[in-house]
């Protein structure tokens, strides 16, 4: 699949790429994220600090070295819980490159993503991020990325929701996909999750970042 980067060309891969994403905890679970490739090498990270970080309405996606790739910021006021993305570390007056919003303000709904540089480039995210089960579709209804629960194949158990898989199709910007994960965590992260689902919580700072898909 031939693609065009939304965030950075370096994250356009020629083959399907599976990232293991972990919600990290500095003070409370969900304060940040780390994402590792299949070799266990750090690809992305998000660091926030303190219990009030969720209310700041702004998160910065960094590469493994700490370079700022993308800032996502909540647009206020917004009935549809709209967020916007900015290249690098956002500066005052900077124009966004994409927006993310709930498709409906009533009940559960899909999420719509608009890329401002190309009016025809739009994505729908369907499913439940809270249950780590959702798919990103382009305007042609072709899947470009997926979020799924992780399975420990040795123990044959589904891992806790703080560890999940982000699968990015060839030609789709993985940094863009990870930025969308940050927004989904904000707008769908508190949605209902079945308390009876079969899962085992694991330490998100475990020494082995490369868990089985």
C-alpha cells in the first residue's frame, strides 16, 4: 500500500508492523505510554507527570530519544470531544494538521479523523478502545491499523488492558497511528469494560517488552 506521511516519513513502513504498547505509571496507571517494536526496541513514548495530567488536555508524542513528534490537544469547547494534532511541540498560533472527534455525541459511536492537508483523507475508527478492540479504516473502508488485546501464548491468557497491540499496515504512518491512540485513550478510555472478561494484569514496566500477539 502506497502511503503519505501525516507526521513523519520515517514511520511509513513497507511491511505490516506490530507494536506492543504499554500504559506506564509514574503516579497513577495511565500517566503515559511506551511502544516497542518486535525486537523489543523503544519506538515511541509519552510522559506526563502527576494526577492532574489527564485534565491538561494536551499530550506530546516523542520518539525513543525524546524528540517531540506530535502534540495532541483537546479543542474546547467541543460537543463531540474534538482533539487536534500538531507537528512537533505545539507553539502558540500553530495550525493543526488533523482533528479527531466522536461521530456522535449520543451513546457509543465511531471516531472520525480528518487530515487537513488532504480533504479526501478521512478515517473512521470503529470498535471499543476501552476493550482494546478497534480498527482504523480509510475512506475506502480498507483497514489501515488495528488495536487488539495481547495474549501470553505460554500461559494461554489474555493480558491486562495496560498492554495491547497496535498493528499498522504498510504505508500508514505509525507515528500518526500512535497519536490517535493517545486521543482514543482520552475520549474512550473510560468507556465500560466487561468486568468478567478473561484477563490477567501484568506489570507494565516488566523487563520483557516483546509479548506475544
